[in-house]
């Protein structure tokens, strides 16, 4: 996940920049530092609660050798400054401490049912990420309750599938079939019109 992020956010953009100009090692580090600063400014997600005060230090300590290997594989030909290397670690800290999950590393989980203390159904929706340093990272996306309280509803239909499946459920026909059916009706109408003219 870190390698994928570093490649997309930094290496690809750095290579694009270097195609337009030839740069010394000092200039490369300057460009890289700017890219890191711009990326850090984008991280405005809330902090994940309950990770603990030492979680990030433990995460970086547990995975320093892996991070070093990823750094070497991606940026080995560049002579990265200490500041750039520290910036890359700060990005990792943001990735794992904020309410953000990499799109390729998350899965949606829906829990629905009635518990011992709930007389009416509850539905909870979570996005679950990876386990890092012994902690499963997950985000609660939403909750729907059915009941008698004013803020609760009598019933709920909550879509979670791909939009095509949701449309199939609501409309009773798949988009591909609906499009094909329209073509068949149009063709049949035009064929009928031709026969009447003959």
C-alpha cells in the first residue's frame, strides 16, 4: 500500500518533472520536498480514534526495514536527502493515523440484525482496511435504525451493491437488457412499417 501510494504521489510526478528539465541531485531533492509538502497539505481527515499514543511510533519501528526496502526499490537511483526521507515517513504516519483507507486495500462490511438490547433492527456499515502493527483499521460509514423513536424510521432500503445491481433491483430489468429491448422494439416497429408500405 505504501509503495503504491509513494509511486503515484511522488515517483510518477517526479519523473514527469524530470522529463521537462535535467536536474542535479540538489534540484531533485528540492522538487521532491515540494511534492511531499503539497501532499501533506491534502491530508485533512480526522484522526482514527483509539489507536493509542504510541501506535505510530510502533508502526514505523515495526516496518522500518520494509519502508527502507520500498524506498530503495522506488527511489534507489536518486540520492534522497534526510529531509525527503523523513517526509516520506510523515506521509506513512498520515496514511495510518487518519480516517483514510487506500481504495485497493479496503472492503465494505454490513452488519444487520437485532441484538439482545434492541427490539428493532439495526444496520451498521463499515469500511475495513489492513492490519498494521496489530491493529485493524476500520471506519464506521453509517448506521440505520428501524424503530419507534422520532429520529428512527419504520423501514429502510439501504443500497450497498454496485449501481447496476441496485438498478436491477429497483427497475426489475438490467441496463443491458433494457437497452437491447429498446433496440428490438425500434427495429420491430420499423420492420412493421416497411411491410405495411410494401
